[in-house]
């Protein structure tokens, strides 16, 4: 364990793990929580009974792989597998790791043969049915069974609160910012501080990194019935100050163990773990061409998260330095700022006033993408523009480089489902695209 603790697991902090890497990491981090599978290897059962670890360090995992499966693998190779680096591992090593993490023979072979784990086509963020019945519980906890279904697959998007008809009105969403700053567990803080140090070294070497800007984390969510005859729902969220370094670690490999523990213990409805819920955002589905076209983006290859993947048009974090007045966040103001900064819509609006081109702006849901423990509001904006005009605005946008390009798809249920099923797009984006149809009029 000492050897593992000396390695804060930040050398590959900005490398997005593959689906296989995330699965292996989750299995290693939760072995003590889930105990022994009934069909686990007898040698594993003996080792587990002797030590009953809360988690397996990489050094222990390497030793168990040798004892359980007779296969040699180094700590460095395990790290590379977990962080999505395919240069060194072989199928035999993966099979050995899975057996040493407590899976039975049938489960191991299902993982090895599953094209979802490393497929080139299709959306790797969606979970196949067999995986939902078994291994997804190790990665995402029991609430994965409540996640949004997309055709015959499951996303990792978990709805927490949703609006009534036509979305939330502005007075039905109360977002409050409390005094003080989040105080994460010391182990989590150390990993975040090391990630910041490594990032600073990269930036000084001329490599693009991230800025440790102030951010917000979600402390609590309260849902209630509004006081009118329609019994509309209202929502109150409380935030505390955080730092972007916590967001980086919470969403990536360094925070995987913390996420796994939180999700294994989670109850319904999901309550936020504040130090993991840093960087709460809003997803905005942008509809144009008189309701015929949906705008989608493809993220830049230099972005901290989800490099090169597709996404809905706008995803923006809620900042403590913007749209906060007297401790309250104007969520509609956040959405409009995002449309300006990421799509440059003010550049193509009359007199620079985007209110003149927004026909509908509806916020309709709050939830969490369990894969990243990312909390987001979902919304859509119907604008009185065609796609060519939006593209022109995007070319002049302040934050245009977050997407390497934007494109359009037909705004029909069939076209949207086909897109999110076959392209690499995270479950928050999938949910926003699919759930828009429930509120669009």
C-alpha cells in the first residue's frame, strides 16, 4: 500500500480512460465493497478471505494476478491499462486481472469478447444489456438500474429532478451560493494538488493545460411542489465555492476510487457528494431552421475532458464569478452567457441582443452522469436562425475553440437516436438530446 500511496496517479491525469480501463479500475477500487462473486476463482476467494481489503492497490493487484492466474503484470502496466494506453497489455493480462479482481470465468469471457469495451464504431458511453445486469453495478452502483435507457442500451445519465410541462419557469429554480469553500478529504486534496503541480509543469514547458479557476460544487438539492393549483414542481440547489483542480480529479482517473465508493453507497434519489460534484454545468440543445435542425459540436483535441468527442451545441459550467448576485445564481443568465461565449449568437443577433433571436429557452431537468459524477441542468434553446448563421456566429465566438467544428443533424427522434447511438457522445449529451422531445413544443 505504501508504494501505491507514493504514486498519486496523476501522471496520466488528462488521459481519458477507455471503457475497458474504467471497468478494470472500478473493479479494483470496489473489490472490498462488493466482496466475492459466487463464481470467483478459488484462489481469489482464499486471498480475499485472508486480507479483506477495502481496495486493491496496484501492487497488490499485480501480486494477486500472479497468484490467481499465474500471469505477470507490473504496476505500471496496470496503470496504463486503466488510463486507456494500449501499448503494453495483452488479452491474457486482461483475463488475469479480471480473475484477480474477483470475476467468475463466464464474466471474464464476456468482458474479453465484448465489442462494446473497445469498439471503434458506436457509442462507447452506452452500456449493453448483459453488462447492465452485472458488471455495470461494480462501476456505477445500484442506481444504474434507474438510468436513462436508449433503445436496447443504457446510458449513465441519472435523472434527479425534472420539471413539469414546458420546463421550469425562472422562479421555480432557486440556486444559492453559500459562504466558504469545500473541504475535501485529505487524500482527495493531495491528488488534486499533485494534478495541479503536474499541470503547472506542462504549462511552463509550453504545453496547453487548464486554469485552476474558481468553480462551484453542488452541496444539496431540494424539490418541492409550487404553491399553485397546477402543482408544478420547484427546485432549490445550494452551492459552495470550489476549485477547478477538484473538478479535474473528480471526473478522471485520480478520483475513480472516490466515485466508486460514493456510487456503491448511493440511495434514491441521488444526493450529491459535494467534493465530487465540482463543476456543475448546463447543457443546451440548440434548435434552428424553424425547428428542423439540431446543432451538434465536436470537441477540440486539446480539451481537458472528452477530447474529440461529439456533444450537443453548448455545455457550460456555472461560475462563481458570473451570473451570481447577492448569493443567487441566475440560471437563465448562465444559459444566455453560454450561448454568447460558445456559439457567438450575439454576433448574428439584431443589435447584439440574443433575446431577439431566442424563441424558446427551457430548462427541464437536473441529473448526474454517473460515469463522471458530473451534475448538469438540461435545457434547450430554439432560435430564429438558420444553421449557416449559427456557424457564422460560432466562428467569432469567444470560446469557439472548445469545439473543433459544429455541424447539423435533422431534428427528429429517429435522426437524434441514430446519432447518439452511433457517435461518441457522453450520457449528459445523450440525455439532453433525447429528453428535449419531452418538452419541445
